[in-house]
């Protein structure tokens, strides 16, 4: 092998290694499907701290953030939610805004389905009347408990009530 060919080979290998080190590992995603429409989202940078627990202040701020992704939900449709197996391993919760939809973490389950009425309807504690929202923030929280103290990420999707 000539010196020129050896130098070219070493240069190509070096360039390949540089390109590989520049790649980010993909983050875990959540998928929401309504009818035949699907949207995927990942946690915003401030709502995921590399596998460490989120500080309580960051967790609360993430729950009240503005989602980047949205999907329209016709009245009466099922909202199907899927998460990456790495999220399911620790456990995850579903919240409509800040109201829990799942009573306990869904551990080792990568899929959950919920009726849209459960997400859009809220009951007034004082009057007992029901209010229907035009849109809600679906919060998918990677968490080992319902207190918010063991939360690792928050993924948000805006659900818009359709006709």
C-alpha cells in the first residue's frame, strides 16, 4: 500500500469517527394517535435532565409549558398514547393539564388509551357541574410515583377539541 493510499484511508477513518461523535443519541418519544392521525413529541430540553430527576420547580414549570405539537380530537374519539420502552420501564403518568388521568404510574406498559371526554371534561368541585374545554395540554410524565418528586421528563401535546 502506498503512503498516499494509507494517508487517505486514515483520513477517511478519522473523518468518520468525527461524524459519529457529533451524532446525538435519539431521545425517547411519545406518540399520540386519534383516528388515523398521529403526532410524535419528545420532552423539551428544560423538561428532561439526561435521566436524572427533574427539580420540583422545573417539573411544575414543564406541566404549565406550551406544547410545540398538537392534534385535533373529534368528540367521543379515543386518544391512544404510546411511549418508548425506556419510559415504560420507570413508569409514566398521563395528565390533562395538571389533573391526573391515570391513578398510578403505568409501569412496563408502552400503550394506554383514554376516552377524549375524560381529557376535555372537568367537574367543578363546588357546583358539581361539568365544563368542557376547547383544548387541553396532554402531559405525559415519566415518573415512578404520583407525587411529582420522582419525575424524569415531561412530554407535552396540545389536544384541540374537534367537531
